[in-house]
C-alpha cells in the first residue's frame, strides 16, 4: 500500500494557553463540532464531565451505606438512637461558607487575577480544615457520651459516614493544594481553568453530600 | 518528532496538538501515561493472573480425585495447608477462593476492559489518548497494588482466605472461624483497592467515549466494541462503589468490633462470638448488587469483540446494529435488578423471589436478540475462517450453552435444587468464565498484528482453538450431569461417601480432572505462540491486514505515539460497511467518503 501525503482540510492551532486568557470558541457539542479537543472550553467541559461521572460513583458508595444503615436499623433491638452533636451544625455552616469562598476563587480566575485566586483558595482550604476539625470534635463529643464505634450500630454508622465524607473532602483539599501550587505559574499551566472549575464542582457536591448525611444521621433514628 | 503517515484511506482529517514522546525507560514503559502501554500492562497482569488462577484450579481438581495423594512441592510451599504435601480440606477451600477471586477480578475484569479497552477504545474513536492519561496510569498501578495484596494472602500466617470469592460472612467476618488469619483481611483490602482502581478507570472510559470522538463519529456509528466498553464502564462505575462500601463494613466487622454482618449468639469452635444483631444476608445483598453487574462487566466486552469480528470475517454488516446497541444497554440496565437470583436459597420472601425470577427471565430477551443477530450476521456471509473468527464463533457457542442453563437457574424452584451443585459451576464457568476468555483469545488473535506489528502463528492458533474448545466442553459439560445427581459444590472430597459414587460420578470426576489437565496444558501453546510472535512472528507491515473498517486500521502497526500523530480522521459512515452494493471493494472504512467507496478518486491505490 503506498502512502500519499494529504493536506489537512481543517487545522486547529494550539489554543493560546501560553499567557492569554480563555479562548473564545463556539460551544462544544459532544462528538463533532468545530471546537478542538484542546481548547480551554473543551478542557473545562471534559474535566467537569469527569467530576459529574465521579459524583455518580460516590453517590453509589453512599447509597450502599445508606441502604445498609436502613436495613441494619431494622434488624435487631440493639439500635440506640442518639442526638447528633451540636457542633455538626457549626461545621455545616463552615462548609457552606467555604463553597462561597471557592466560588470567589473561580470569579478571580475568570477575571485573570491569579493572586486573588490563590488568596481565595487559601481561605477555602482553611475553612475546609476547620470543617474537618469540627468533625473530629464531633467524634470527641460522641465518645465522651460513651458512644464508640462498636458501641451500637447507630454509632457505627455515624463514625463511618462522617469518616467517609471527611476522606472525600480531604480529596477535595488535595485538589485545592494542587491548584494552589500550580497557580504560582498559571501561564505555564494549560489545564488551569479546567482544574479550578472541576475542583469547585466537586467541592459544591461535598456540601450537598454532607447535608444529605447530616439529614440521614439526624432523622433516621 | 517523526511524522506519522496516515493510511490514504483517510479522506479528510483535522490537525490537532501533538504530545511529546516520553524519553526515559521509566516514563515510557513503567509509569507510562500512554493508553497503549497501560493496555499492555493490564494484559500482562491478566496473563500472569490467569496462569496462577489456572494452577489453582488444577490443585482443586487434583484434590477432588486424589484427596490422599502427596505432592512434595506443595508440602514445601505450604507446610500448613498441605502438610507432607497432602492438601487439607481448608487448603482446598482456600485454593477455590483464590481461584475465583483471581479469575473474576484480575482476569475477567482487567483484560477485556483494562487491556483491550484501554488499547483500542481511544484509537477506534480517533483520539490520541484517554481523557485523563495520568488517572489511567493510577488505575493500573492501583490494580497492581491490589493484585500484590491478593498474592500476599498466600504467604501470611493462616494462609489464603477460604470464604469463597463471594466472601460470605460469618466465615469471612469472624477471625476466630477456622484457621483464618490475616489472609482474609488482605483479601478485603485487595478488593477495596481493586474497586478504587475500577472506579477511576470507569470514569476515564465514560468521559473518553462521550468527549473525545472524532468528527463525524456519532454514538450510533461507534464500533460495537466501543459500545460494550462504554456500557461496561457505566456498570463498573455504579457497581464497584457498592462493593467498596460492603468491603469497608466487612473489614470493620473483622477488626473494629462492629456488627454489620455478624449475627448474635454465634458460637465458633466452642467459643461465643462477641457480636450481635448483624445479618449475613445484608452482605449478600450488597455483594450481589455488585456481583451481578460484575458478570456483565466480564462478558459484555467479549460480546462486543464477537460482534465486531463476526462482521469483519463474514464480510457482512452487523445484523441489526441498533438492536445490538439497545440489547447491550438493556442487559446493562437489567443487570442491576436481578441480584436476588443469587440468593434464592439464602431465604427470601417468595414474592421477592418471583420478581427477581421474572426480571432474570427478561435478560433472556436481549441475550436472545444478540445471539439471533450474531447468527444473522453469519448467515449468507463469505466467512473467512481465521483463528480470531474461530474464537468468536466459539464465544457464541459457549454463550448459548452457558446461557441456556441460566434459564433453569433463574427459576427459584429449580434453583433450590441446583444452587449448591456442580450445575451452577458448569453454568457460570461456561458463560462468564470460558466465553469471556474466548472473547479475549479472539481479541488477541485479531489485534495482535496491530499491537505488535507481527503475526501470531495461525496454525498454532487453530490447534489451540480446537483443543481448548473441546477441552472446556469436556470439563464443564459433564458437570451439568453431576449437578443433577446432585453433587454438591465446594466439597473437598467425594471419595468414601457412598451415595456420591452412584451414577458413575467418581469416573466422571476423574474424567473432568484429566480434561482439565489437558486443557491447561494446551494453554501453554497459546502462551508460547503469544510470546514467540512478539519477538519472532512474521512481520506485518500493512496498516489493514484484515480488510477491516474501523479507525485503528488506518495507522501504522504498531501504532505510533499519539496514535494518529496529531491528525484526527473524519468519519463518514458506520462501523460495519461491508459488501455495500455498488461499492468497489467489499468493505468501506469509516474514514472513506462516498466518492472513495463508489467511484471517483480511488482510495487505497
């Protein structure tokens, strides 16, 4: 088989991620369309799609735990309902605020103010740490009441669900750490917008997940 | 960077950004982010695992027919499990457990999806790589860690776990039970890592399929291989999270004193167990909610490869392409609502059993559609009996044989009798084990020239096919009969029990063991052919030696870094345009414009 050299009928140049702002391109539809796979807009879409799919997997994980909890609570009479520690409401408030600060970082990114991004990311990570600290205090409050992991199944699920959410949030903190590191040289970072958008989406989902878990712990007794 | 020559079949293409090639050995072959290298890594892991798993099945068969015999090498390797080389019943169960776990997770889940899917999904959709290459690398290495943990379970105190690949509590949840030690913990940790790896991989596959397709490659033009990898990824995404949750609960029951799965009042080895209120059935629900989709995770890619190859080698369009896509989707959806049929004997309300039974029967419909369409694809075709084609036809045969017994087992009344017998062993080995393995054989034989730029030995391939095909039927065919006797499964020994010797059962077990030894020996022929051909096979210089239609056949063999070298071919037609009326050739590649197919400027010459 001989090979001939063809001329490309359509050429896409590398988007101007080296120093420029976001590239204005027509909206990208799945499969086809003329915007290229490496434009910032396409990257943002791809990363956000990735987070949405990941959210699906995480939902299944917590759905399985929920169904185990519901079934277990009806299995025998060793289920001892308890009031959730009040500090969880403080941690909820902290987490909600942290979503707004991360949204602040996203706004600064759109404005091209990378110092501002770093500042807001710092704030978000700090609030995330406060949230996790509150969760630990919640554990302490519970254990002071004599409720330990293996005391009864209601307690087991409390520790399990809060730890599960905490670990996922820790993953979000790692993402923030990555953003914070890379933002020092944003012009050499092709996926900067995409990563920040994705991290923000994930972080907001952590809020929703937490409120769900709090509701479950408070009302499924 | 060397220029990549696309085949002249490509009518038009788009130029995109190219990625630099990795420089060092480590970044190129070990911690590679190239989907092709990762695909081969997955395949190699699966090959190693398959041979380990096969060795374990041999031990299982040997123990069944010669329970008293001493194997000196076992005595050296496992002084506790096989003192003086004689396998204990506990050792038998451990080997059974590890065989199942290794085969289901490390072979049937990794090779079809992680191996072939990784290698060919991006190329078949015209992409340079997966959507998230680094994540892809992490998936593989997490799988590798998982495999290492599983292997370590052989060598820790107490030996490998023996609760079955399903890990049923209380045996799996109570460390005091039997001789089990840390092996069961390693098993759970291994499965947990595997879940995480599979979730990351599933995410990657889904985004890649949705977001990275070449211009013109609509969803309904995708090769059926891509469709099955895509649906498999969705199943993995929704199923592995549940198994992960179950695994965490089980690990807590074992080590942290919780009682999710351990009932109260349990006495193990004359010792009361300090747990209360849990339910082993809860584990079964969680496990099988994962476990049933897992069956389709193993078999769907094999279905995709079979559809793909039957069309290619029968030189016909896939009969009922859309029906095939909808059938795959239907199997995927129904796969999530039938888990209860694994638990008919566990104790279940007859009403639930009825619902699960009816839903299970429903899966027969899309399965029958697929089988019908495979035969329709073959019907009247000009069949080329190459070795990949033989494996694909073998897949159809095994799928039908294994599937029919599934209709029996889906009835609660019949399942009550069959469930703990060899009938079930025969059923799931034929449909999930061997059929899926034949899909892999087909994939290897078909894509080998593309992956390595060399041919596998065709005669050896055909000999291997026939020997394996006859061999697996010789192993699993008689098991149906054993199951009807009924011979219970998971028993370490049948000799010395009179009622189990009736009906020629003893001789049949002997026959099955001999057949297994024969079939296992033949697999070394395949391994020899595979390894030899990588280094010394006949070179394949053509881009499209099989005269196939999909995009992987437009690039050089083996594919260069970045696959298309920064050029994404445009797609103009579906995946299986064989024998188009009025066309100049009996196939039209997806990147051929109509002018190239029917006349005007000749393509390819």
